[in-house]
């Protein structure tokens, strides 16, 4: 697989898989449906893992994106623990 094909697959993976899952996670967070949000976060991590397995993203990018989603969820679940950081 050449670099152009990889780039096309990564673009498709983001728009068709990661972005919808990010949106579903965000909607669940806004509704304070944290159990649902956690499920969407696991789905998102699975999609990231697939992209990593296909060598379309690095392990470091997988970790960074996964941690970002976990952080978003934890900040929404426990805003009192993050008040100092936003001031």
C-alpha cells in the first residue's frame, strides 16, 4: 500500500468512523448519559485500534487520541475536580 492509499484510508476512517463516534460521545456527555458515553468511548478506541493495526496511525497517536477522549469524559463526569484548571 502506497502513501496516497494510506492517506485516503485514513481520511475515510476519520470521516466515516472516528468523527461519528466523537459526535455520539459528545452528545452523550451533553445529555449527561455517562454510561452511554463510556460505551461510545470504547467504540472509539476500537476504531482507533483498527487504524493502528492497519498502520494508518502510530501507537503514539492512538494513545494521544484515546487519552483525549477519556479526559473529555472524566472532565464532564467530575467537573469539580477540574475547576482549578479552567480558572
